[in-house]
């Protein structure tokens, strides 16, 4: 049996692109997708979202977080330009390249390991797609937020959830890469050293699909409730701060949509605020296109996002497109229109109380006008069309500058 596996293994690997996608994912942890027509110009290794590689554009997976859709589209872009793409998942730390790649495109510091495993790493075009702020900044921001929590609640134990690996490789990684394509504005770019900026090309993230976008008449509903909506990493995303602030003000109502209940250390610290406080309602994770999500949106007029670090937050983009008034940290990567929406100058409970009170004090007319400006910008700036254009233009430039279009 071992001899048979030894003989069949290399054969199946060479012809894995002929196997069903689910078999490629299961047995090789790699999906190979070839151009449907035209000459083959080269080969790309993409470390991003394996689960969505090769799926049709209307697959139900793309109704959730936009990352799998963006990964899927990057594959399609390279295929249309004549490149075979091997896609692995960004968490895969054991894949060893067996092909001669022209480009390695990765969204984590695993790029360094993948390039180092190539026979001639100097011949490979190295693209780092940074979907977070600078690695050292990202990691320190979450740790500092935990320290602040422990000052407010001595003895509190909370394990960090969103630490980027390979922080000590950050400087060598910046030296290694040829290009960095970044989701971010000036604030996010400035978390990286200035000397690295010439390698950076900024493009915009796309929002998750919505089945309900508020019309102008519905921007300020009579309930005037608030929303906190993020993925995992409750402390990094500032849920602790929001819960403490809203628990002190029973006249404000906060809806929490996310994964906080899946963090047992967070639940141990905030069980009362999350589950036992009358003006705070925890809904768990919800699909942004679901009817339950829409029902909550219709009661809410404002969104609070006290995140300590992001690139451009997909969650924030999605909610702004839906039509909620933004109270954001600068670290969400969003540049608001002048005079529309508000920023949190400090990530503290006192600052949140102050700014929420200021938003509450605005007239419905002013709130609707500001929210409408933000919504219009978000729908235009963070569209899927904008992502496709930005990423497509970037890929074309890389191929042209490296003579890979011949």
C-alpha cells in the first residue's frame, strides 16, 4: 500500500486540477485553476481563501464576509490574464511549493516561508496583500487594549484573539516583498514605516452583500437604537468598552451582533452586561443579508465601532452602506466626509459616554443629513466594482513591470 501511495501520489498531484474541487481541498489542501482560453503565461501561488477557490460567483458563501469573494476574484483575474493559479488557505503553514511560480501572492507573513522554499526565490515576484495594519502595531494594539481592561477590572484574564504570527519577521518581510497591496487609508498606511510606503498600493475593501439598504426616510427610526457589529476578538473590537458605557445608561439601547459568546473568557468577564442588562441585547452572529439582521437595522440609527486596530474594516463598511450614523475609532480605516459622522478620540468608557451623548443630542434632521452623506460615500467607495478595478489595475501594473504579459 505504501509503495502504491508513493507511485500514485506524485501522479495525482500533477493532475490534481482534473479532480473535483472538494477532493483537491481535502487531499492536497490546494486548488489548481487554469485559464479557460488563451496562452499560458505563467503560474501564481495564492495564499488566501481555499474554501472559495473555483466557486461560481453566485455561490451562497459569498453572501457573508467579503474576504472569500475577494480571494475568488483575485484567482479569476490571474486566470483571465493567462496564469495558472494554485490557491492554498492563508492559515496553511505546512504547504511546500513544488512548482516554478512567477508570483507568490499572500495575505500573511507566510509569504516569507513560501518564498524561502522556492529554488530561486530571487526570481519570484513577491506580493504581500496586507489585510491588517502593520503587524507590530496590530499586535501591540490588542495587547494594550487587554492591559486597559485589566486596569479597569483588576485580576481579569483575557487571552488575545487576533495576534498576527511572525511579528519578529516583520522587518525582514518588508525588505523581502516587491509589492504590498493594502486595504487602508492614510491612518492605516502610517502604521507602517515611511521607508516601506513606496512599496504600498492602496485599494479599497468591498462591503458584504446586503438585502436591505435604508432609504433616506428610514435613516432615523423612532426607536433610535445603537448597533455593535464585528467578528471575533471582542476586546480588540472594543465590545468591552461599549458594554460598560451602555450599561451605565439605561436610556440608550445597544444591539450586539457578533461572536462574543464564543469567547468564554470574555463571557466570564461580561456575562451581566451581555446577557443580563435590560438595555443591551445580544443576538449572536447573523448573516448581514438575513431578515433578522434587517429587522435590527430598521430599529437602529447609529453604529459604534471602538476597534483598536484594523486595515479597512469590512464590518464597518457594510454597516455604513446599510445607512447607520458612524461613531468610529480612527483605526477602522474609514475616512468620513467632512462634518458627517464622529470619531472616538480616545478608546475609553468615558469617551464613549461623551460621544454617544453628543450623537443622541443631534436633531433627527442633522442625523439624517450626515448619515445620508456617509452612506452615499460608502456605497460608492466600497463597492465590489471598485475593488475589482483597484485590484485589476494593480495586477496589470505588476505584470507589466515584470514583463509577465508576453
